[in-house]
């Protein structure tokens, strides 16, 4: 009911390969020309860029400059559904493109690559999840947004990290027993915070899973004045050291709000682009992934997010490929659980 050790190791090797591979370099003039070409294609194609915080800074900047969206999974979904563009270029990972298609079937959804996946998605095959859920028919199935369209179709609820606590508290108040999938660290955090009756799937984000509490403790000694910001996909020992635990959007908001001038951040380091906007005068430090049992050093960037680039954004808009397609029966079922997520408002 999770990724095998061999699959996890292959995923970690992919991260190491990503960091050891030389990144393609563009001159400032080449990048400017490419950005201008993309902006023109966006106008021609009646398209908007919907980008996640974990994509490269130049992609986030281009999305902002062209009237697109840079946000977390929840607001990406909402923006894509509500925007008037007939084409959405989703810069992120595959489940984000699928979510856009589920919510906006009439729109053409393009991605720079369909190879950009997610270890949480890979670690939660719909067949295995369905067998597990069928053993507990009395339980509501709550799945994280980082899952396939087919898994969302099997679920009663989809949540992002920004609303997961509120949704689970709401369901607990209704007396619901839950199945949670797939992130075990996030599920464990939610269970501790809410005391809800939850059966947890056993998978993890290979980026957040690498953060090390001992190394973080050592770094904190070097910067004793620093506040520690942690995404709840991180291991419990890391979460317990945090001054703020929250989703990407919540961590960015906290960065601007906190009075300290130094922040240690335990999430994908691509978030620094928007976090620095929120806290322009603060020092942002990557939480360490080195330490006891670490398999890589400074791995805090998703290798699949790194597959998004200005060049393949241009190619996707120019060629109309790759396009995200979702089976209509699956789409209709997944739209129900996603619709609950978007309609949810925190109880007073």
C-alpha cells in the first residue's frame, strides 16, 4: 500500500541525478527573447500560465508578468476553473494538470511535460487504494491533492495542506471515521492535531522526507534568532521543531508576518522566490537535508518540478502538446470530491 523501497530509492536517485546534471544555460538576451515569444504565444492562444510555487523563479516571474497565477495547489485549481482563458498552461506536476482538466473540461490544458509526476502520486496506485478502502466501507476517504485523477475519483474528499486540518476537524465533528492517503507525515500531523479516527496510507514526499531534525537542530544553534518554518509533509521530528507549520501559502504569509529577520525554511527551496517578495529584508536559509541517514545533500527541490522550463513552456504553447486528457467517467467522479474541496468554508 505504498511505494516499494526500490521505487523510493529510484526516486531518490532521480533527485541526485538532477543535481549532478548541468542545467541548460540561457544568456540574459536569450531568456528575454524566449519570454517575449512565450508572452506572444499566450496572447495568440488565449492562454494563461498557472504555476506552482515550486517551479523555477523565471517561470513564476513570467506567470506574474503575463497575468497568470503563482500559487499553491488549492488556488491553482480555483484560478484555472475561474479564469476566462480557453487554454491553461499548467507549470507544475501532472496531478495539477489533471486537476485543471477535471474542473475545466471545456478548456485545453497544456503542460511543459507529462513526465513530471510526484512520489505521492506514484506511491498511491488506485487499485491498491481501492482494495484498502473496500475493507472499511464505513470510513470516509480523504485524499491529498497530490494524487491521480483516478484516486480522486475514488475519494469522498480531496484536500490540500492549506485546508486539510479544517476539513478533518469538520468531518470529525460529524462523527466520521476516515481513511487518509497518501502522505503519512501529513496524515500523522493531522491526526495529532485533531485526534481524528484516521487510518493512514504509507507514502511520502521524497523531498520533504529528506529533512533531518538533528541537522536542523545544529543549524538552529548557528542561527539562534531564526524562526523555523516547516511544511507538514516533513517528518514529525522536524515538524516538532517548527515555529510555524503550514502549507506553502501559509508559510509565505508567516514569513512576512514574523518579526525575526532570519528564517529557516523546510520545504522546496523554489518557494524562496515568493517568500522573498513577502519578506524582502529577511534572510532565508534552506533547512538541511544532510545528516543522520540522509541519502543526499541539499535535495530540497523536486526533480519533477525542475522538468518545467521556459523552453518546454514555449514548445507546448507553440505545438499544442502535450495536452492533458482525463477519461470522462473518471473526470465526473473526481469533480465531485474536488468540488467539495473548493466549496468548503471553514466553520465559524
